[in-house]
C-alpha cells in the first residue's frame, strides 16, 4: 500500500482526499505502475504543476496511525 510504503515518516497531518476527476481536466494523468495497474497523478494543464484546485475535493478525512496502520472511514467503509 502506498501509505505504508511512502508516508510512515509523516504520520501527522495526513489527509486522504476524494477527488472529482472531471474537475481536473487534462492535468490528470494515469501512469502505469506495472502491467496491470495505473496510478493517477495531477500535474496541471500542460504539466505546469499547479496546485490541486480546491473545488475538485469532494471529501477529505484526516488519517490516523494506530497499531502500525493508517486508518480512516475511506479505508474501512
């Protein structure tokens, strides 16, 4: 899981965001992780690396780190 692999050193103030991809336009790109999976990355129009538009955030929830795992209702429900 990406959370466990990349964010164990940043356990404070992490939020999981639900994003409306229709509001990101051509700035959203799906890049292959392996032969089966792809992962969305937001670069902004023409890869200008603009911040994520706030109106694209549908839902946000703070992640908690308990018993060696990140949790929030997005991950459990």
